[in-house]
């Protein structure tokens, strides 16, 4: 038998009895290409590309190749946690609820 628990509160969910919600999140690098101009098309870019490749070979601060460019997440939520998630998907309310005492 398949056992499913809520990934937020840990409540065990019975597929026949409890409602269950699935949240899927995809994280990937945004790419916003610049607009091409006539000058870009007229320019010979081979030297620039060659220089970029040389710089990458010499650069010790290049991006870590083990860092994923694309990542998918999947979470199962109970009905109560689904409501909480829809109200505040980035959990910003929790960040702002600090109540510091005045010393």
C-alpha cells in the first residue's frame, strides 16, 4: 500500500479519505536576449568568441558546473497546508512576524 504524508506538516494522508494536493515547482535561469541591431549583424564576432573562450580557460571564478541550471520539485500537501501555501507561496508572512522586544 502506498503511504503519503504532507510535506509541510507531516500528516499521513489516506488517498481514499483525505484530499491531497500536489505542488510542482520548476527553477531555471531566465534568458532575456537583447534586441539585435544592424551593427550587431555587420560585426565579425569570431574574434570576440575566441577571446571569450580564452577567458573561460583562464578564469578560476567560472560558474560551478555542478550547480544545476534546471531543478524540479514536487510536494504533496494536505488540504490545510494547501490553503496556507496558496495564501503565501513564498512564505513571506513568516519572515515578517518577528516581534523584537525593546531593550
